C-alpha cells in the first residue's frame, strides 16, 4: 500500500466545525442508501451488482504531483480490469492534471487503485517513474477533514525509495446529488432552447431517446404527471421526481441514450450506475481517457500505438495469437488488476516459428529436440559457474518491478552463482499459507500464473491445444488411475523472474515419485496453445502421487522446460508432508 | 517450468475466481499458499 506521507496542511480548523469529516460523510451516504435499496425486491436477482455489494460511485481526482526532475508527465489509475490515463502535463517537475474519473466501488470487488506516473517519450514507450497503491474503501472510511491527500510515489524497482508524491482526492457522490446530476444531464440532451426546462415536444423526444415507444396520449399523461406546478414545462426537479416515481412503477428508460445499451428495466441500481458512468464521459473536469486494460497499455507512446493499430480491436484478455502474440495479460489475484507481461519480440517470433507451425515442429523432429536438451545442459553448467553471479544484478534490473528483494532470505552477496539466486529461498512468513491448520483447504503450489479447470475436457477446450494431450499421457505409463482421468486440473506456470521453489498444495504422504524422461520444449502459452505441440505429455517431468485424507490421491507433476530443465526434490517417497511445505525447485540445466 | 496438479474426479471444489478467469483464457497471478479450493468431502459433510 502506498504510504500516506502528509495531509493537507491548509485545511483550517473552522472547516472541521462546519463540514462533517470524510468518514462521517461516507457513512451518511451508505446509511442513506441502505433502506432505499434493501426494500426493493427487484434487486434480489441482480446479474451485475447487488445492493449489498454496491459501495458507491467514487469520484477520484488526480490533482497533481511533485517529481524530482522536469519532464512531461502523465498518470494512470488502474482499478480491477480498467485503466484510465490523464493528459500529458507541461514540461515541469510539478505536473498538474486535475483529471477526474468516476469509478464504481464494490465492497467485495476491486478497491485497491494503483496510480502510476510516467515520464513521456515522444517516440518510444513511456517510462514508469513512480507508483502507489491506495485502498479506496479504506481511504473513504478514514477519518479525515481534508479534501485531498498526498501519497508518496515509489520507485518500481526499489519500493523503499520515494521518487515523488501525488495529490489526489476521492469522494463518494451523494445519491441525491447523483440523481440530480443525472436528471440535469438527461434534461440537457433534449433541452434544445437551453432554458433548463422541457416543453412537451422536448419531453416527448426524451421519452423516445430512452427507447420507450409509448403512445402520444401516454406521453401527454406522463408530461402532466411530471408538470407538478402546471406551468406547461418540466423542470429538472420535476423530471428527477418523475424518473424516481415512474422507475418504480413502469420504467421509462429501456435503453441508454448515450451508448444505446439495452437496460434491465427492473434494475434501478444498475440503470443508475450505467447511466451515471456513461454520462460522465466527456463532461465535467478534464476527464481521464479510458478503455485501457493495464497501465502499461495506457502509457504507450504514439509509435507503439501505430504498430498496434492494425489489430487494436483484437486486444483482449488472455493470450493473443498470431501477430498480436507479443503480450500476455494476466489477472493479479492479490491486487485484482490486470497486468501485462511483455514477451521479447525476438522470442515471440522464434516461438511462433517453431511452435505454431507444422514446419517448425518438423524441424524439432529432425534433431532440434536434442539441441534444446544440449543448450539447456550447457546453460546449466554456465549458471552454476562463479562467473555467472555477475548476471544477477542485470537480471534484477531487467525484472525490476517484479522481484521483491526485501522478501529474499539472504542478501545478494550470499549467492555465489546465478543458479543460487534463481533458486533463492524466501524469508519465513513471506508466503502465508491459507487456512494453515485446515487440511480441507488446498493451496497454490507455486508463485505462478495459474489456470484451473474442473476437467481435462474443459482445459482442452480453453487452453491446452496439443492434439495428443490426455491426463493419462501426462501421468505416464506407470501411474494408472481412472479417477484422475476425469479429474480436475490446475496448471502453475512459472516465469523466469518468479520464486522457483514449489510447495505442497495438500497435506498427506508421498506415495510415489516417478521420473519420466522427455524433451525440453518451452512451456510458454504460445507452445501450450499450439495444436502441433504437446509440451505437457512430451516434456521431461516427475510425477509424484500424494495420498491425502481429504482429497484422495493428488498427482503433482513437475515439468522441466527449455533451459530450466533441472528438477530437484527435497522430500522422498514415504515422507509425511504438510501443505505449504517446500517440495523442491527448478533450476537451470538439462 | 510448470507444475500441474491433478485431483481425482469430484475431489476438489476449485475457487470460483480461478475457474472464472481460466474460463476466459486468462491466467491468474498467484503466490504459494493462496487458497486453491476446498475438499468436496468437506462440502458434502457440511451439506449433511
């Protein structure tokens, strides 16, 4: 979490007396909202957000920052699967953006916003200089009288180094104010003479814009109902009252007048959320640009955008295939945000050439398998040499925002070879084990990118495209069990920067450990997703069977890959193991 | 490198968020020790 470094020193004591604190304002709003929504039975079958989950629509404003050098700066806010960016500032060390964005907050949904500040580059990718993470729910419930707060920005490679600070404000809109604003904006759509009131003609157009095909006489009836003071015009307050009243009885809004999306008529909460967020685009203060999935994507320079333009519409979650396979989006479970993993262009090209084409796979059949093994063995020798230790700092720099040295058990001087660092241990407690005393809960076996499927069939439909894949093929000839064949499958893929030790997902006794020799294909999704390649059933692997009280037998398969083909175990057959215990590690070698 | 765990049929109820992400070809970044799922035996006993 970003540490709050200071508060608004300018907030006067008098404001404390006149204005309730942020906490009490937030509580008031939640309190105000609760009885209104709980009473509505129509909300009990929400497909989107339930009243219990809805925490409010937060208005987040990035005010400005203080950096340590001059540049043209931009900032990004990421929350869940959405990222928004500000405009570029002037060339300064104190950029001002005053950019705001309305964000939907759910109590059980993503609420940790990551703010990233980039120095901009005219041609190439923009550089991330500082970041902070702010729990918006915590921010809103914190008892503070200040309208804005200042947060330290941390260096992405060394999170203990402060590189600047950013000031921002966040508040939850009062529901009454939301409804008023909403009515005001709706009214402005058809208020052709801009007098702030609707004539019958304007009112009639508005009803049509809502996708409501009511008859003319019905429109007249609605107009009379709305025109409470009988002056022949509908004011903003009158329209707000009509919308609130009518939405309970016979909803007027069938589709969004901004984006045209069909609205769930009985779903007042989601209608209000949709319309409020939709109306927010292009209005108010300088609004942040949206539509990005990650902060990296939002920060690309124009050159990158041009190169991506050809397949921009295909930019989506998960693995992209073909020409767009240069990035993988993964969902960070801890922060509930999408993060982008870039794969080096040359690697992508070579992997596509080898693993996504028949010709490439043909090459593998005529000797490249041996070559991969030989390269991996040579790499293992190199990484076990004392000289290889000089590569450690370069490796850390390359993955600067993905390796947290603070949690590594020993200081860097301790590692005499690169492989020593690669199989680094972590400090005690660095990886808390979920429900440690409850063996009925299984846990993740590795720091990794995980895919989980109820059955092998599901995995074949979504992820593993190798034509020869089967559970039996994965387990090898020595382990035969029908119960595994229709069983559930969890894949933990480790990336080079990850902590490379694997742990037990369940408690039990190690019944068997079986070595299966094989190839050392890459386990990158590009290969896993190739119909021509069968990495999981052809690669070198070790299958262990753990007999457990609560899960029956669990097969644990450690699969070697190109370069990282050495698998070492710290336990043996017959050992009783506790979930979360270390089982072994992968290292460079064949 | 990769680790694959295979559970016997109907032995584990994998956490919904992991299944939902996987269902749309989206890998989930996890760490050692995070919850993976609950024994179906436990769920059946609770239901009884």
